[in-house]
C-alpha cells in the first residue's frame, strides 16, 4: 500500500531509532505513518531488497518506536497533516539546474557566453 524509507546514516531532520535491535535514522513522519497505517488495520514491517524482491526483516515497528520516543508530542494524524520540512525532495536535475541559476537580478538576462 505504501512505504517510507529508513536510513542507515544520519542527516538533517532524521531521528535515531532502533527496530529489531538494529539502528536506523527516520523522519518523524515515517514513525507517524507506521502508527496510522496500523490503526487502519494494515500490516507494517521493515523490509530490505536483497536483489530478489523485498524481504521482511523486522515486524511490528509501530510497537518498537513511538512518536514520544523521538520527542514528538502531537498525534500521528496531526503530524501527518502538517508539512514535512525534512523531506523537501530535490531531484539531481533540479540540484544541477540550481547551480546555473543567477543569484542577482542584474545577471538575470545574461547568458553563459556573456558572463
């Protein structure tokens, strides 16, 4: 039905958690999502792709990490309704394009060849 990514390295906006005695870094929205999906009756588990499809490696993550565990006091539903500042995705193409964007209005009309 859906998925959220767990990270093995820390980055801005991620929280350190432990699922089945293994450390991961997650977004708060991911923890809230596991709680809401479980409330809806969906099965949630941590999976890994070993190259032959997704294999479960840890069950019931909603019982192992709660929003309170990562310092979030709002409900899972309220958190999911709020914008997720940590997941502002930027594609590789967008990042490359941003490097060529002008930072000042004066340069806005120039081309690569006239700089």
